[in-house]
């Protein structure tokens, strides 16, 4: 299993939310975790676009990565 790093700020908000039952940071925690998940998915797609076993799989992952990053079609090679 891989390790995932988060910012100290997000970690402290998670602690406050879970250990102190502080609901004031719920939206910040949710937003921070969603951003981290998006980053992880993009990184996985990038890695797959470089290491997939077939050219077709690499191209599909590359296109999906570029779509998620918001790169316009006319800027792609």
C-alpha cells in the first residue's frame, strides 16, 4: 500500500474535526480531501500514460490526463 502525504494544515483540520468534533472545518476538510484525490487520480493517469503496456492504453491515459487538466485540444501534440 502506498503512503499519501497531506499538508499540515489539512491534517490539523482533520484532527479538529474527528477528535474535537469541531464541525466548523467540515467544508475545508472536504475541499482539501477532494483536491488531494484529484491530484492522486491525475498522477495515476500521468504514470499510466508513460508506462502502460500498449500504445493504445498510453494514448487513452494521456488524453484523459489532458482532459482532466483542462488542456485545450489545439495545444496538444
